C-alpha cells in the first residue's frame, strides 16, 4: 500500500502546489482513506479522493454486459 500512497502523492504534487505541512496532511488523509480500499486501483482511488472526485464502485460497461442483444 505504501507504493500506492507514494504514487498518489507524487502525482498529486504535480497537480497541486503543497507546503510540506499540507503534503503531510494529504498523505495522512489518503493513507486513512486507502485502508478501506482494496485491489489494484489504490493509486487511482487515492488520487480521486484527494482531487475531490466521487469514489463510486465501478459499473460494468454496457458492451461487457452478460445480457445478449438482439441483432
């Protein structure tokens, strides 16, 4: 998880100018947030969290749906 947090903070630091105190606060917030997340998308979810985007569960794209369409 540490690698994901480092990726989040590196990317977030490129997007937002932070003081060292703000960076420490953001790192703590994203660390606490990611404790509740799982999977391979930790860095993406952490970045979305810091940027203020909604972190909603992914829905399966329509083209991958198991329902068959009539042609």
